[in-house]
C-alpha cells in the first residue's frame, strides 16, 4: 500500500527570510492526518535567504537530521560544536536531555535549501551528541546509499532509533530496488526533480508512505534527489 502526500498539500509559510513547507504538523501548522508517520515526526523543506537563519533555540528528546541540497548552513550549539553543512553532508544532532543551537545561512547573499528532519528517539534522556559526515554524489548516484542507521553501519551517522535513512540520485536510465521487510514501514521524500515509485510518478516535494510493499523500485528519474526512510 502506497499513500501519496502531494507537495502542494503540505503546510506552507513564507516569512521573507524563510520559505518553508511542512510535510507533517509543525509550529502553527496542524493537519490531523499528518502529525507523524511512525517515529518520523518532521520533514521541513526550508529555503533560507542570504543572511537569514534560526537564532539560538532549545530542543530535547529528538533526533534531528539536516540534509542540505544547495548552499551552505552554519551550525553552532551548546555542546561547543561549530560547523558548516554543505550538499552531500548529513548532520545528526541528538537533543536528548537538552541542547540549544542556531542555524544560519553561511552566505550573506545566496539562499540555502535544506531538509530539516526530526525523528522520535528510542528513549528519552539520551546524552546530547553531534555527528556530521559527507556522502559524495558518486556514492548516491543511481543507488540508495545508507546515510543514517541505529548502529552507524557502512559509515553512516548513528541515530538513536530503529530507523534507516538512505539517500539517492536518479536520472534517466538509473534505477534501484529496495526490499522492505514485512514488519517495516517506509517513507519516500522527493527532495528535488522527479522519479517513479513502483510506477507512480512523483515530483519535487511529494512524499509517500508505504506499508506491506515488499519491493520498492525507483526508476524514471529526472534530476531526482530522494530520501528513503525504513521505519520500525
């Protein structure tokens, strides 16, 4: 079973410095049909104008993953971490018992486009931590590259939840198949471009919830960048 979450039906807010689309309920946007999917709580599709950003604010008991599509995002937090997140990077911050952080566009003029992802952790009260790794385009081209997992396998960042996150790039003639176990669920998010999911055409911003789909096939891509979540 596949349920499509069309891009145009997401929550949308334009704050001037921030143009954002919410796949799930977030802040002032609430959709009772899309509060979360399993432990996947937030997918925000953000475009931050040059010089703009999120001032220091707190989080706790959340696994936060940042995936930059274009531009560069400057990160600072109360753990003493300072970094710049660029395309190909995956940042994981476990908020746990509590952390404060800020995220600003690293450029004063060019916009940054990113996906901000939240997942509920396996338990509350985890020690806050930070991790960032780069996954070159060659590792994601025409395949699904594991970028986050519970055990950090294959060089992925480690998340405190029984979920796996894959990233892939698909253009004409490129395809990939993924076998989903019977007791697992999946969510596909099309970050940009277009791709076919089991023969269903999806565009940038579209999402798809999956259950009882033993094989997930991605094909017919055009400049597509996708994230696939394998969820407990």
